[in-house]
C-alpha cells in the first residue's frame, strides 16, 4: 500500500515557505470550498475551473499532462483542433468545454483517498488511459457541448452524493417515524429504538453501494500517467486503459 505521508512542494522563490501539500504524489487542495446544492446549475460561461482542477489550475502549462500531479508532458503537442500551438485558450477559451480539458472522473487511490483523475484529454476523443468515452466516462463533456444543463451533481464525487442523499432521506424517515410514534402514543425511547433498527438496513445498503464504487474505481496502475501521452492527446489513450461498467460511479478496471 502506498505511503499515506503528506509532504510539501516548496515555492522556488521562497524555499522556506511550503506552497502546496501533496499526498500520493498529488497536490492537496488547500482551499475550503463552499458546499453546493447538487441541483444548482453551473454557468458554462463562467465554469469553476479552479474549484474543479485544484492547484494544478494555478500551475497551468500548455503541455500539462495531469492537473492532479502537476506533471508536464515531455513532448510538445499542438492543439489538434486549431493546429496552433497548444495554449491556455485550448483549455479555457469561451463556453466550457474548449478543445482540451482534464478527465473529470473520480478515482480511489491505493490508500482510499478520493480524487479526480485529471489526466489531460482532447474533449472529442476516446478518453484518457483509464476512462474511455466508449464506456460512458466523461459524458459530461459531451452533454455540455450539446447544450445540456450541467449541475453540481454532474461533477461531484458519486460517493459524496450518496452520503448527502442518505442523510436527507434519513432525516425524512426519522421525522415521519417520530410523528407516527407520537400519534400512536408510543414512548419516545421506544420510538427512537424502532427508528434506529429500521435505519440499520438503509445504512447497510448505502455502505454496500459505497464499497462497490470504491473498489470499481480503485487506481490499478499508479504509474499509468507516466506513459507517453501523445496518443492520449489525440485518441484518448485507448492503449493503456480498460473500463467496465461505464458512467460516473460505475466500474473502471483501470481506474
């Protein structure tokens, strides 16, 4: 199992001052973002790039290979859409998405940490080394291109969504059960005990779903983004990845 130690990436201009923290070779987000309503619509003309991409956005480079690891590709690639030199416009120009972006899928690191894949992909391609579009991954990019409404639900970790929805449904069940208990004259303590017993089954169901997602999206190839990214930039990197189960929250053997 990979080390869970957290280290520092130091600011070159001021080596004594840590600029970032890292975990499992990935930069750790240092900004505490507000909690979003899953059904809140995202403005595609003002897409929250920094919130989605993390500190890698601050360190942008036209040849960025992975925004999570802040790795720069060793080979120079042109923008395969405009045929011009790849630039910030290739990633962030106009209405989201532009020509390139980071893989939006969530993966489970060897120590259980949940992060986005963030491997650079050509939007109209086969996906990244781990998540192929043919298996349904990164469908959000295609949906946005076709003018579909995009909400925070579409970009949130499916495990966090499960937890949020469970807590909401749990409160509704508890409120209904207490109302019934009071209406029937049931002792409060007895009522709470019945609620807890009934809730155990719901919690087990959610835990099973979470365990399935964690395992299905577990990173199988921690060094996968060390492969040559020239084909990934053009075709989505079918050469290295394999996916089963498809869409967000589904199974990805290579993820």
